[in-house]
C-alpha cells in the first residue's frame, strides 16, 4: 500500500553547473519550472533526517529534465527520478537561445499540514537568481508544492515504443508505422521510403551510421532498445548534416540513463535474451554495457520455417568530464549474423554471413556560444551472401576496414543557429559480386567493386534563421565525394525548409532538398550498403509540404504531400524477374534484360493522427496514398535498347496502420495493431511481335494483418518488472508471393510469361508468418 508522507514540498535550489561559471552571469537566464507532477512516497521508504534530498539535474533545450545524481537511498531516488522525468521546464537561455544546463536541486520532504497548498491558478513557478553568488555559481531558489495525493503511474523509459504490438519493442521497427513507408515484405523490417529502396535510407545511432540495422529472420535490432531515447524520421529534405541517401533518414537519439547509481535491465524473450548495465564513474562519468544473444531456431521450427539463424550483438558507451567545458566519450557497437534459409533445398538455399564493428572516440567541448566535437572512427565490415537459386539475391561479399575523423561545430544566437562539419573515411578491402547477367536486386560491376582502396568524404553547413516568432527558415548545403582507386564521383546537395507557426494551433511547412548516393546492394549490409559497387551516382530531388495541427487532449493531426524525382535510381525490385521474354516460338533464349538503373518519380499524400503512448488510451493512425512511376531501359540482344514506362513491384497505392493501446495506472497494458496494404504489382516483361517491350502488370490481393499484446507491469521502490505476450499476425494472414507459372489450368501466357493473359494468373502465397512472443523484463 502507498502511504502519503504529505505534500512533497519541493524547495528547488537551482545552482548552475561549472560549465556556466566561465560563461558569464550576464549572458545566462535561469531555467523555469513550468509544471511538477504529483508525487506519492511509498510506505517504508527511508527519508533523510534533514528532510532534504539533493540531486543533480540536466535540463535540455527542449525543456526535459533527467536526474544525473541523487544522494538519497535507491528507493527514494527512484521516486525522485520519475518525478523529475515528468516535470516540464523552460530551459536556460543565453541571449535568448535555449541552452542545456546542469543544476542542483534540493527536494525538501514536508509532512502533511505544515504548509498551505499553492493557489489553484498558479500554473508556472519562476526561478529567480538570488542577489549573491556562491563560489562563482549562480544560485536560483524557489519553493513549490505538489499534491501528494496524485498517483505516479508505473512507467518504463521506453513505454511509448515498447507497447506497440508487432514491433517486438524495437524502436527502429516503428518506422513501419510511419506514413510514406512500404514494407519490403510481410515480416521483414526494411521499408521503401517514398519510392526509394531500403538501401537508400540512412539508419543512424548517435550520429554513427549503422551498417546492419536488423538481425536476420524475425529481425530484432542490432542496438539495444534501452540505449535509444527516441526515433526521428526525415522522410525527405533532411538537414544537410545527413548525407549519402536517396530516401529517408532515421536517427536514434541516445538515451540518457540516470547516473545516480547502478542501473540495469534484463529481458528474456522467445527468440533471444538481452541485458544492459549502466555504472557511474567519477567526474560525472558512466559506463554502459549492453548485448543480445539470439536463439530463434526454436520458434522458426515451431512455425515450420526452414531456416537456421544465429545472431548476437554488443554495445558499449563511456564518458567522463575532462573539465567543466569539455568531455571525452567512447561509443562502440557490433552485430553478428550467420543465417541459412531454405537450408534443405540446395537449389533455393540462401545464406548470409554478416558482421560489423564500430568504435568511435569523441572529444566534446564548448567555447562561449560554440559547441564543437571531433571524433575518430574505426569500423570493420564483413558480408558473404550466397544464393543457390541465382535469382533472389546475387552472390556478393565484402571484407572492409575503415578509418576516419569527423568534426562539427555549432553556434547559437537568439535568432540564428549554425552548424558546420565534415568527415573523411578511408576504406581498405575488396567487395565481390557475381559476373554475368546481374540480378536486379544487386547492381554491381565486379571489376569496380574489387578495388581495395576507397575514400569517402563530405562537408556540410546548416543554418536556421528565426526572423519572427511565426517563421523559421532552414538552409543547408552539403558536398560529398566518392573516390574509388582514382575514379571520382561528387555531388552538391542543397537543402531548404520553411516553417510557419500559427500560435499553438498549427505549423505549416515546406521543404526541398537534393540527395545522392552510389550504387549499392539491395538492402543495407555491412560493406555492401554504402560503398560504390559500380560507377555513377543515384540522385533524388525531394519536395514536401504539409500542416501539423495541435488538438486538445495531446492529439496531433498531420498531413503531407510529396513529390520525389529520381535519376539513375538503382531500384530494388526483388519480386520481378529482370529478363525480357521473347516469342516462345523463337526458343527459350530471353530477348534481353532490364537495366538496373532508371529515372522516375514518386508522389503521394500522407496522414498521421496520434496521441502519445502513456497512461490511459493512446493511438497512432497513419495512411499513405502513393504512386511510383519509372522509365525503364531494356537491354536487348541484337537490337537497340528501348525505354518504356515501368511499374515497379513496390508501387503500392494504399498503406494503413492503426494502433490503439490502453495502459492502466495499476500496470495492465492492452494493445492492438492493424496493418493493411493494397496489392503490389506482379507480372513480367516481354517483347511483342513488333519488337516493342511490353509489361504485364497484375495486382495481387490486399494483405491485412492483426497484431495484439497484453502485458502487466509492477513496480517496487528501485525495481520494476514486466511480463508480456505479443502475438504477431493473430489471424495468420498469408501474403501473395508471385505468379504461379506452373499452374496448368491458367492461361498459357502465365506459364510462358509472354503476352497478356485473358484472365488473371493464379498466385503463390507465402506461409503465414506468425508466432506468440512471450517476454519477461526486469529493470533496476
């Protein structure tokens, strides 16, 4: 039972951390408390005799606060951490520009009846500086009271993401829910973003690109969920600091774990086991270890999937304060996969042997209004892909080491913010791919890919100007250069965005940008997903515009329109045979193949409606109406090449996601997700009697999937536990895979793959990808 110790009067003595000492008091405006949550202290928790709990809180420019140190017992500190996490702050500012601050907070526990409550109309508490300075620190003090009768909900740091069924609690998998994305296939975590292939989207953790985002088979992420504080998706016109893409940019912000004492997490699921441990260090430092080991073969065998899958990963973070204005950090992570699909069928056997390592050392500093950083990265990438069928994915391999520095500097003023930077990477080692007719999923020049010396470099400048309260303008420019043993490709990528603020009602925005990247493998694989495999660049011209409405009850509604133009796009049409069928009366030799690059455009409308995932009812609904048109090139035997209008397999008109979740105050969680997608394009290419290339397109049926989750969370001071059952594909829906060319009852054109059949061909369907995922998680 919970016993109130009374109103938890919070005497907030805010003292600026040492970084502000040398900045000058005249430049800094103190943070302000906008709201504090209700706090109830459980019975049995020991309170210091002084009645004061001293904590160190970091307040970020977005107004969020995180406890970094707490000098009370674990149980009381756990209550304090939750209270500060739910508080809202107005950040400190220097010359009107929000800046991060580190402050001391003295929490004074008062018994019931000792003080009168605040007036009900007191909605904001100001923090004003005292008249004196203490040891060159600015001291801010204020007293506020919180109604101790209010309940503190049971929460985990990643509730919003981990309570969405169908994602395995993986933050990166939420990308499938966002408008503008089309999953490659049911059960696969990779997506097309506004017509760009999976390899065209950049996946980044703490500013480091991730070469292998998901493990094989059921696809858990290679970065532990407990290390991720949030996910940002730039579907188009991303800031210039992000480059080398034709689709979107998905960035994961690092989670700041409270540094008051040892914290950890352990989780056991039906497919793997994982853990995380954060240990405080002197000088405001900490070390974090995390890792995962997978054993999905038990589940795959139970659902009759012919596969052998093994994977593991690790992550490490450490950081210490060198002096009040500088910091040193090390970030490392790795992923390892060894998987075989259709292992019992040599003619269709598909094997992946994948591995990557990233280690980056960082120096971070601050000089007046400038923040700056410099890093040195070492990476190792290994991939070996073997396709027994010769048609699904081309054989390819890579064994590459990379070294290189990265730097940036950011300047902040009241109406102007500037960020500049650059990076250089030297890559050593060859890549290999299959000679002969290339599968369309893997454009590659074997001689070009085999070069063992590459240099990739880039530089950028971003500037944001706020001339008025209702207008923000963002301008950026990026230059990238790829050098492969003397062959050089380069591209200049300008970016621009404008946002108009209609008070607290709506934001209107428009954005435009150019993106580019080399020809790479079908999906992001280590050593194959970001290096040039053949000469030439893919280019994207991205434009979007829309409006975001802020509604009552924390609801938001957003709609966007977009138009993307592509040039030399190496589109990943893994469901289409690139061969062009000739008249069957002339023999079995194909008339030619489809070139692996094309020009085209993608355009559509996106809708997003959501309420944050928290206690009570939460929801997320997204819808995309999309169109994808390409101009393909047919390389014909003994004839000139032809260009023609081509409909790719990922031309899916309608994609819908709906999630609803209910989280009670006593710990029960119920959630459901519905995913629906209209039929993608299937068919073949053929050469008619007049020598003109034609395309037969047949839309497969809609695919609809239902996922569900039930979980219960309970907490005691200093520790929390959660048990959950997540059921993927409750209805055991099956997705159409391809046209059944072996159906003797169908039109002859279906088996010959030449001409237009009089009626639609029959289809082959995949086995239903479904299973219940039972998990247990403990947090301390």
